[in-house]
C-alpha cells in the first residue's frame, strides 16, 4: 500500500515538473521623466507538449505612453529535463506622455483552461529636465590688458597698474566680477577703491572699461614679471586672465643709514600724547603716547620707529592703527603705534624713539629725520597736592562731600566746582546756603536730642517695670548692635563705575571691606574672612579669597575696564549680603 502511494506521488511530481507555465513582466526603471523612454518586457514560457495556449497574450493598456515594440518566439529543448519549451518575448519602449504616478496593468493568457497573469507595476514619472538655452560665452569677444605707468622703479617703490577690459559688445561688461591677483611673494599688491569705470570707444570696433587699479610694491630687485590679473565672469564658467607685465626693479643706492628700515617715499614722524588735555603725569600712573608716521610711499607698520627702552619709564607693546589707503599716487595716509607708558622717575623724563630715515626716489637720496622725543615732567601725589591753591583745596574738599552725600532736595552735583576755572560765585553762594541750612538743621536736631536726653533722665528717676520675658531681652540686645549698611556702599561703588573714577572705586571697596570686618568683630567676635570659613562654609570662603585677588589684580593694572569693576561689584554683593 505504501509503495502504491509513493508511485502516485512521484507520477504527479513528474507531471508538474514537466508541464508548467511561467508568465512574468519586467521594467527597466520605476522612476523616469517625460521624454525619457523606459523598457517594459513580458515573457511567456510553456514547458511540455501537453499544455496548449488557448488565447494570445493580452497586453496592458499603453494609452498613457508613446511606444514602439518588438516580439520574438523561440522553441528549444531543455538538455537536463529533456522537455520542449515554447518561449514568447514581448518588449516595449515606453515614452511617458505626462508626469505623475502611472500603473502598468497585468498581461493575461489562457493555457489549458487556466488563466495566468502578471503583477501590475507602479512607476513614477517626473517632469522633463529643462535644458538651458544656448548662450554665447563672452570670453570669445573679450580680453584684458594690464598696463603699468612706470616700468623702471626702485625696490619698495610703489607703481600703479591699470587693468582694462576690451569687448566688442558693451553688454559683455555686465558679466565682469571683481578683479584680483593671485598670491605673489615678490610683490605687495593693494587695490585702489575709487576709479573711473566709464566705457570708452577703442580701435577695431572694441569698447574698453577700467575694471581695476592697483598699487604694486616690488620686494625684490631685478627684472620681474607682474603676474596677470584674473576677472571671473558671472553666470559663465571660466574667467579672463590678463597679460603679464615686465618691469625693471633697481636696487637701492649704497650708503643707507643704520636706521633705514626699507621706507621708500616721503615721510614725516612725530610723537604726541593721545590725551592732549592731560596736565599731570604721576609716577606709576599710566598714560598713552602715539608714534605717527605719515606720508606717501610703501607705507606699512614695518617702517614705524619704536620707542627706546629707558629706566625712567616702562613702555608696553603698542597697538597699531593703520589709516593708510591705496591711491593713484601710491600708498598714502598715516600709521601710528599707540604705547602705554608708566613713568618710574620723578622729575623731567624724555620719551625717545629710534632714529628714522627713508629713501626719496624722486631725489634719489636718503633722508634722515633722526629721533623724535616727548619731554614730560612727572610728579608724585604730594607734588600735586602742594601745587594746589587754597581755593582749589576747598573746592576739592567740597566736591568730595557733595559727591558722597547727595541731597534728595538740592541737586548737589551741579554745585561741584571744576578745577582750573574762574571763581564760580553761583557755586560759592550755593555752598553757603547749604552750610546755612545745615547749621539750622544742626541746631534743630541738637535741641531735639537734648530734649530726648532730658526725658530719658526723668524716666530713670522713675520706677520702671523690669523686663521679664526672653523675647524683650533679645530685642534690646539686637537694637544695641552695630548696623552694617551694605546697600549704601554698593550704590557708591556703582556711581564710581559710571563716572569712570577707578581710584575712588578701589578706595571705596577698601572702606567696605574694613567696615565689614568691624561689624563681623562686633557680631561674631572674628573678622569677616574667619566668619566665612568657620560659620558659612568653605565655598564662600574661597569665593571671598578669589574676590580679593581679583581686586588686587585690577587695582594695580594699567587699564581697569568698567566691565571688570562691574564684575567685582556683583561678586561683592553676593559675598557681603551674607552679613
């Protein structure tokens, strides 16, 4: 029985293996564009002689395509299975008519009473690519010409170069972008900003326009080639490149002074104060000095003379300010070095520069200007105080009082007396009025105080009820304690920052620090730093030390900015609010 079942199964398997139908379709791509054909293929394969194709292959609807097709039929014997295979291939070149999502339907065929079909295929069709219109490249009708006025110059002597564009059609000039030179180690090249860009007629039906002007400084002697300039074209690939220009660069004559720093042209040097209104120069107090070189030539920071070192003062590295520009006459303008000077000696000092010299190419000779100096008289704080008259001292004292004790009724700021001015009668009268009113207030409050003392004395003679509660006792002790008014200190420090008074800011900070220690001793029997360490915590203790270190750095710095002082004030508020 088992053998009979196995025989039946093998017979059915052989029938299915020797008689089968394959119908399938393929597409070359599932994404295409309008006017971009794709290939669609349908294949029908019938294995064996017992299968009969009853209907022709019914193809999908191709109404959304322009198409061409070809078909082929083949019959061959499978060498392994020894059966006949009938194969039909249909191939279509489909050109989509419109963009969008398109479904290619199924192909159908009936074999031995059974219907076979392919799976439908979805494709995405995009719009056709827009091809740019053919344009005429303006490079074919344009060229550049680089012209140099002087073709024989000295080393480091500026020469002016003019770059012109020539074009048959003036509309081609609108395609030109900014001209430029590539890097060259033998030349320093600077563009001239303002030049005439008008279009002119030229020979051979060409029009010309200046598209660039440059100041070129040769750094090497000999016969040199100025490299060609380049001008890109907007909207087109490529760029225009000019011709090279050959110039003869002569060596500078012999006999140059020791102070010569390759300055070629015509120059002037001066040393002056930046703050021209400054009158007193105090020891260890910084001020600013400028060394300026002005003129025309190869003007650059490298030719600036430096301030010579001296034991009379300390000079810091300068800040360079370049106010030069390229013109049709060369590089002209002014370059200055701004120094911070701190005097170290009382009396007459002389701030001296190095010797300066330059080569004048028009006269073909070296010119020595020598050293420049600035003579000053430095003083100490005692000298400044002794030089003031009695009236100036009174005015200064009055100003300090008015500055620290500002009245809410009278704007005492307007009553402050400026130094080195004529007698301000309005200020004097105002001060006398303030003194008069102050005297009246003093008499009034003094009388009130005496009356209060008298009443207290009378109360002492009467029998007082004793304080019987702990709360009343603690309140009395608190009232006797010293009051620490931190807000008034902070307000005054903020006022000094706004007015730019650095010295008074740090003096006021020291007063704040001293009063905080006194209050801490009264309240905690230890200074404020010890109170932070023992009672508040290690973090606040370290923050206080960092604050004091920051104050010491800024206090002795030549420049103390308002931003740094504001940062110190904010840190101080956070610390001293703990009291």
